[in-house]
C-alpha cells in the first residue's frame, strides 16, 4: 500500500514537471529570477567540448549576477558568464587547468530591454555575441583543445548543495557570485530549444516580448528618452533608473533641469566685453539646447547674432557641431 502511494506520488510529480515544461515550450515562456538567495535552474548538459553553440535572450534588472555556469565537476574545465562592471557580460573559461581566458563585452545590457546572447565554442576559442552588434572571442592557452563537461548547465544561480560542497566546483569563486535578477527565455543549444530540468526559487513568466516587465527604465521608451528627458540615456543600476545627462546640456535626476553653466564654454564666450559706442556693456549668456546641436549666445545689447561685432568688441558663437 505504502509503495503504491509512493509510486502514485512520483507519477504526480512527474506529470506536474511535464506539464510545466509543456507550458514553457508552448507559450514561449521565460524564467523570472527574483535574485533570491538559493535560486537556480539546471538545464541538460551542454556538450561544449569541441564545436557547439548555445543562445538565449536576457533582460536584466541588475548590474551584477551569475548568468550561467558549467564545469567538469571539480577538476579543470569550466565556463562562466556573469554580469559585472556596470551591467556588461564577462565570459571566462579554462581547459586542462590552463590559466582562465576572459573577455569583457563592451555593450551594457542592463537597460531593461531584451538582448540576444550567443556563446560559440570552437575548441580553444570561445566567442560571445550580443544582439548581432558585438562579437568578441578569446583563446585559452591550453595543451588540450577539447573541453570536458560533466555538470548540467546552471542558469541564474547554483543549487545549495553545490555551494556547500568544497570539491564539486571547478571554479571556487563562483560560489560568491550574486544570483541573477531578471528574465531569461528561449534557451537553445545548437538551435534546438532546451528545457529546464529542475530548479529552485524561480518561476515561469509568460511576459509578452515587448512588455515592460517592471524595469525602472520602462516608464517610457528605452534608451534615449522615456524616464530620461532631453535625450538622456537610461540604464538600470541595482533596480534604480539612472540617467546619463552628460551629452544633453541638462542636469538633474531625469535630465530635466537646464544647465546654464556648461563646462568648457568659457573660452567660447566673449573675451573682452567692452562698452559699445553708446556706453552700454555687452553682456552675454549661454545655454545648451540638445546634446550635440546648438549653443546660442545672446547679448543683451548691440551684438549681432553671429560673428564679430566691433561695437561690443567680442565674438559671438552661433552654432557648434557636436
């Protein structure tokens, strides 16, 4: 009787797992990672030995975190992909206990938008592609060219038993990585969709491709505009929208405050603001309209719109190409 109940319980769990995986496959759902301690997802082993590739789509809500990891279970070979240094992807790998080879992407991906990521393995070489706009490769100086893989493909974090075991992880420092926070979907190995085997503290998310997903930058359009006004560029740092106003001529949290003291304009202003023939002083002020277009300098009296005005003994800058 007890055996029968155990068997029935096992069948129920199996059916539930198959149902969840079916939802993943049919709806094109992604995985939502809350960034909780102990979160993890395991996909089937990716045999990245020789010539192979895997891809996925990612939307971050943090500038740091462990994206994926696999290894040979404590010997020499591993591959790690993390978010670091302001939301950029960093890939590291080693073969046959060689000095790890590392590359850092130029493109930050923590802007609250979906990004396509692809990793291509070619023996000692590994290439990282981001959005078909960036491709970087790195080579490991190893005596052996084939990578050995024993573990599953861990996405978003590591299971507690691996964090606790001293001898089961090839790269010891991976235990200290922050868990990934955000969304990952459409995981593929050699163009075939890969389904998660198990995991913890992660839930399915059937968010449409262009929905906001709660990212701080998505109160409006992503990138230029939206949360950041006047051409400011938005990025997400620790779940907060941060506006880069450096090229706008505006300042403030959302680039909404006009900056009348643009650094570096002093030498473009009038060098000698003398008096005109009628005795009035030629005073000037400036402001920036956009990030790269027009600087206007107006004089209160007796100065022409551009060029040199003998009456005020000064130069007026009409336009400045940025």
